[in-house]
């Protein structure tokens, strides 16, 4: 899901299952929060893990950027369960593979059979 600012409020912008569509929601002139579920694990055990993404576009004004850090606390009061939290300003930093790798790394050991 993607949360964006509507004036001074944070509201639900979109939800869905397509990761490319999710990535397309983050624009250079916007502030947003993304919450994405990824399936991780190996052939022995699959697990759902969540990532919280804080997006501050490169063209966001300094005062708006500063406000995100305090607002993030409110978002985290609602979205409490996540394996990783990342702050980004470039959509190339939130490719599905990069986020999945970060989630796996945060999860510790991976006990696959090597297949």
C-alpha cells in the first residue's frame, strides 16, 4: 500500500499486488510511505515479511522534508509490523530485488538445502 500527503494529512493513495505499479507511485515532488509484503525463505520454509519505505522525492521542499520524520512516528503507530525500514529518494533503490535482499539480510540465517 502507498500512503501520501493530502494537504497536511496522510491518506491511503493506493493498494494492490503489482510491484511495478507500487514503484510507479513514488514521484520526485512527493512525500510518501510504502508498505510492501514480500515472500522470503527457502524451499524448506516460506515466510511473509514486510518492508516500510519512507519516500522523500528529490524535489520536495526542505520544510516538507523535515515534517516527514515526525509524521513517520504516526505511520509506525499504525503499520507496526515490518522486517526492514528504508528511507529513499530514488526509485532505483526500491526495486523488488533490492528490497527482498534487504529483508533476507535482516532475517538472519537461511537454511536451504542448496537447490
